[in-house]
C-alpha cells in the first residue's frame, strides 16, 4: 500500500479537496496522511477522511522521510511561504525527501512559474490523479 502525504496550511481547503478526490478514486488502496502546518488545516483534512494526520513543523519533517508521495501546493517547498507557516526546515525536509513530489501550481506568494496556465483546483486535482497517481497506484 502506497503512503501518500498531503501537506497544507492556513485553512486546509486545498488539502481536504485533494484527500476527498483521492479517497473517492482509490479508497483503501492508499494510506492518506494529512500534514497541516497548523491544527485547523489538519482537522479539515482529517474530516475529509485522511487515514491519519498531524500538525506542525516536526510532524512534517519526520513524516516526509517515510512516505512514497508528497502532494501539496508548490509553496510547501518555499521557506516562509503560506504567511510564514512553512519554515525553512519544513521546506528543506520536503525538498530533500526521497518521496515523489506532486506540487500544484497554486500560490499566494509573489512567484509565478513561466509556461503554467491557471486552471481551477478541481482540474488540477484530476490531473494529479490521471497523470501521476493512476500509474503509481494501479500497477
């Protein structure tokens, strides 16, 4: 069983939407671990049916070492993003993890990635599943 880690901060809305869709597509074929930069984000992702969850820097730093896939907005690899919730240690741990990283091009930071077109969140989540997770999980 693949371990997927969904990381979100602030309100946890992006992470909970990702978890609901993945759970609907793969059910119990995957273990979904919700990691929030704060307790509110984690709580919302757990309500979306993550298998387990934890909050805060140390939980994120330790857990990303033990998962197969990390999913979240690209701000999770940017120190001080998400209004300062992503510490340099969190960004470094995620970036250096051996897990496959699937980053959504969603950011409130003053950063743009050339060549990326803006599409609604539901379409981004479908892309995560169709282009990345189907191959990984349904082998």
